[in-house]
């Protein structure tokens, strides 16, 4: 029996108008609205959060955002706070996605501040980490993952760690069609779990859910999610279409 409940989240990125978002959320909830075996999270762009929140009311499908600021309020043009996301019934927030790290300068320190702010507001952070192809090929994967885990999760209490979700997303596998093999992914997930053990203890390490992300498709989801330390996935491209997302979720059951 699985020790941790799998969690599959769809990261819609900068895609979907409000009308398209409602259509997609409605199609997903029609088939998965009463699924209790997997935590299912939809992460539309900010502009569609309210509409998707309404579309999935009274179902087992949850809402997540793709980013937030660490401050509660203030002169931060263009930003939104954790409290604002909670107001729209978000339960999760993706933090430190590799696109935010690469294009918007997010560092482990910033991700750490956001993670703490999300937890303080009762939002479950989905903290993304992952190495680039150059880092993997130069033999630096372990060092990069270790630095990201320690930096992004610095100073979290055991309880806060257990409320956090980690998404291992090798940058070379995101949107490229190139998936990590189940063995490659499992190796890094086991490394992340051992780092959690160092940050807290074995009970905490065994409780934290670690998602895999990077070109997950219906055809490879079940094998990836079947690895002992892989607890579901963070899905990009394949989450934009109801049928493929539904099949991926079923791969986690
Ligand atoms: C992502 O961006 O989080 C992601 C995993 O994308 P894709 O599934 O398209 O590789």
C-alpha cells in the first residue's frame, strides 16, 4: 500500500482564457470530481483563478496558483500575496518553477521567503527544484539538488516540511518531450528524501510528497508514479487538454 497520497497538479502556465479555463476545469471535474485516491490540483493563470474556483466548488479537485509574493501587501506592482490567493480558495501555490528561476531571477533565497509566507497563510507550497542539462552532464546534479533543497526549504519546522510538496523537475525535461527515465527520476527523488531526513528526521522524510515533472504523458505516467519515492506529478503541456490530464491522474491510482 502507498504510504503517501499521490498528488497530481496541472500547471497551465500562461495559457487559457477565462472561458477556456472554465471548459477545461468542467471537463476534468466531470470525470474526477469525486476522486479520493489522488489529490488533484489545477493551477490556472491568476486571471482564471476565480472562475476555476467556482467551476470546481464542492468537488475533490483543488485550486493552486503558479506564483505569489512573500509580503502580505504593499508597493509591489504586479504581484499578489498569499492572502489574496487564499481569498480565491487556493490551497496550493507553485513556487520556484524553473521558468521563474530562469526568466524572473528567482533564487533559492527568494523561493524560501515565498515558501515561508505561503505556509504562514495556510497555502501548501509546491516547491520546484531541478538541474539543467549542463549541470547533469558535468556531474553536478547531486550538488545542485542539494543546494536547492537546503536553500529553498531552509529553516522550516518539521510540521512546515510535512505541509510542503516538492516537485523534482529536471529542466532538460520540461516541455522538451524528453522525460527522465523512471530510474533516473527515482534516483533523484531518493536523494531528495535523504536530504529531508537530514533537515528533519526519517518520519518527516517519509511523509513529504515529492512530485516528478517534465514531459509527463499518459503513456509514461504510470511507470513514473509507480517508483517508490515518486508521489505523483506536476504536469505542464499535457495538463492543457482534459483527456490527457485525466489519464495521467488515473496513472497515479
Ligand atoms: C512544468 O512546466 O512544470 C512541466 C512539467 O512542463 P511539461 O509537462 O510540459 O514538461
